C-alpha cells in the first residue's frame, strides 16, 4: 500500500537565489534605463523569473528599487567599537565601496533625478535607506557624547554633522571630478571631528 503524502507546506518558500538575482537585475536595469523607464516586466525577463514571482516578494516597483539599493548599501553602516574616528571612517567608507565596486555608482545620478520627480519613491528611499543609515551613525555620535568624547549635539547640529560626514562622498560620486577613496573619507571625518571639538572649546 503506498505511503500517503505528507502535509503540504502552508506556502511556497522563497528562494534566496531568486531574491538575489532580482535585486542584481534591478540595479542593472536602473543603470541601463533609469527609474522612469524601469518596468517589472523587463526586470522579470532580465532576471529570468515570472512577474508573479516578483510581485510575491515586492508589492510595487518602488519597493523593489528601494530594497535593492538598501541591500547593496546596507542600513547599519557604522559600528560602535568605542573608537569614534575609526567607527565613522568604517561607516562612510561603505559608501565609497558601493559607488566604486558596484553598479550603484552608475545608478546614482539617475536615481537622484528620479527621487526628485517621484515623491513616493523619495519617501520610501528616505525611510528605508537614508534615515536607516543615518540612525546608526547618529547612535555612535550620541554614545561618544555620553562618554565626553564630543559635545552634546542638538537636532540641528546632529543633522549637520551627519550631512557633513557623507556629503563629500555623494558629491564626488555624482560629479566624478576627484577620486573616491579612503583619503576623502578620512578628511571628511577629521574635519567634522575638528568642528565638533571647536564647539566644545
């Protein structure tokens, strides 16, 4: 007598390989056509998957684009080892690595333009990538202030410090007028720390 089949799983399990392939194909297609001409149909074709497989994972084009960028950049770049300078360098250097060694360097100009045109995409990007990354750096700065390494920062001062740390990297990534390298990161971090030290004095 044949053995009856076991119980079926409650739902189809997601395949991490498909997720990775879709994210990679997303960044490649963004680099090729930009956000405005990006379609789930073309993405599915390029990734070698069916459109329903994409929509099961990401409910919209906006969610997919933001998830692909977040996965590439990481949302917790700044570690907290207690060495503030090195921790900030480590965090900001993740941007240089992404812009120099992945397709994100080619995607960035088109993505920035599309963020300005699409409020839904901009809000999703700010919530899931931009603010998430800044929160990890802000936590390190606040911890350093608690230890007396830097002065306490109010909201405006914290926002400026966070902007000043990353802005030179984004600027060079957009205009490519000078190298993106560790020297740039170290100079950016040192200037910000010098400014914070001056506030304490």
